[in-house]
C-alpha cells in the first residue's frame, strides 16, 4: 500500500495506491513450475505499475519458459512455438496467438517508434494465461480428479448412474 504522510506531527494519512490492486488482472493460475510462475507474476506486477513494455517482455519470457517445460526450448521462440504445435501441445490456430505474444514481447524489448500500450499488454496477458491454464493447470487438475475418482464412476460422490437401456 502506498500512503501519503502529511507531516511528522499529523496522523492523517491518504491512501494513494494499493499494490497489488484488487482487480482481476492476472488471476492466479495453479500448478505452474516456479520459473514460469515467476515470469508470469513479474509481468502482472509491472503491468499494474504502468509499464506495459516490460510486461510484454516478461510474458514473452513466460512463453519461453513454458515451452521449455514441454521440451520445446529451441534456439528461437518462433521455432519453440512450431515445436509446441508439431508435438500437439497447442493447436495451429492457438499457435497464431502465441506468435502474437512473441511479437508484442519483441516490441517491448527493442528500441522502435512503436510502444506497447496497456490494452495490448493486457490482451497478451489474457492469451498467456489461457496457454498456462491449458499446459499446466488443466492437466494437473484432471490428474487430481482422476486420482480421486473410484474405478467405478457410478460410485463417485455426486455421480448420476447411467440410465438402463
């Protein structure tokens, strides 16, 4: 929390900003490897701090780290994305989204006349979150569900027996 102090003898303080903010920016994603989680968290922090260029770079790093965890740590991110697609970890159409994350990350990283604005960085954040949920959160949650489900699914809590023919 960022607070303005009025003076040494005054006890009236004005709240200027709360960090992290209470918005839905970058909702938590479970089951991330530590390096992926750190890059993703850093992206959210700098985006909240009003530095969308830096957020775009961190999201690009998040993508690189996620690809590495799936054995797609190629020399270039373009090739890592191609490998994720070729290995069936992401669809071809979602690959286009990953290339967008890569391109916006490049804009944030290099000196050009084009700056990454907050809207673009937030869009890239949403795309990256979707990837992370697909690659890490959903498989881990499904594995946990399978581990909790009895061999006879009709006996599972809350399960509805299949109708008889």
